[in-house]
């Protein structure tokens, strides 16, 4: 069975974005992108909520073609364009991209089916509402928590109102020179209450 892994950039106090959805206080340097690019080798599918998908769609499809694009921008852009993307949304009707499939209903069942297909891992970038849903449904297998050395004080939280305890096991860590910590957790199965 394929693994479903969330890659979540967060402030030290647990916010995935500022109050208006801004990311300006995250350290979005080349080292951070290089680390994310080291992860994508093990995934061949992406899953999103609508807002995160729209945000990534606004940049990554053409990032490799921009003047001065770095090697990691090119690598991530090419990977992004080549993998199937699933978007959980009740408001997007269709996509102009043949690689993008919109899931409007029966999301848990469709994601279970997707996990049973052959392939590498499925990655979720951002999408806190989707991550929350997957945790509630016991569908998430792991989380890469990329914790930036900044307090936001307020913003969009990583998780809201989980109705059960979800235990995590630390699998590995990576420390970036910016002070960002990358923490790889496996979600314990069968112990949630």
C-alpha cells in the first residue's frame, strides 16, 4: 500500500500561514527547496486542498521556464508538471490540466482507493484542512514538519479541533543552516482514541 505523507511548513507556534494566508515570514531559501526536492524522489502523486493547489498552480507549472530559475526550482517544477494531482474541492468543477483530478465527494473512499494503487508515496503540500481530514479518517501515514524559527502569534493553524489523540513517532530529522528543523514523523496506527 502506498504511503500518504504531508509536507507542512510551519512557524514555531504552529501556523502554516499568516492571518491572510501569507508566507512572507517563512524562510523560503534555496536550501529549503533543495531539501523538499530531496523528498520528491520517493513520491509520484500529489494531493491538495483547493487553496494550496491554486497557490502552487500560480507558480510551479512555469517556474522552470523563468529567467534565472535555480536548479531546484527547475527540478521541482518539472516534477510538479509530471505527476498526477488530486484536489479535494467542492467548488472547482474541472481542471484544464490532464494531470489534475478534482475529488468532489466520497473523499475518504477515493483516497483509500488511491493508496491501494501501485506507485510511490502520495505527498500533500500545505493543505491544512485536508491534513486535518486525513488525520480524522486515519488515512495519513506520516508528516514532514518543516518548522521555521519564527513565531507568527496568529495565523492559520496547522490543525484545528481534532476529536482524538493521534500519536506520532519521530523517524528522522534534518537541521538546515537557517535554523529550520525538518522533522519526519510516522503516524501510529491503531492507537488513536
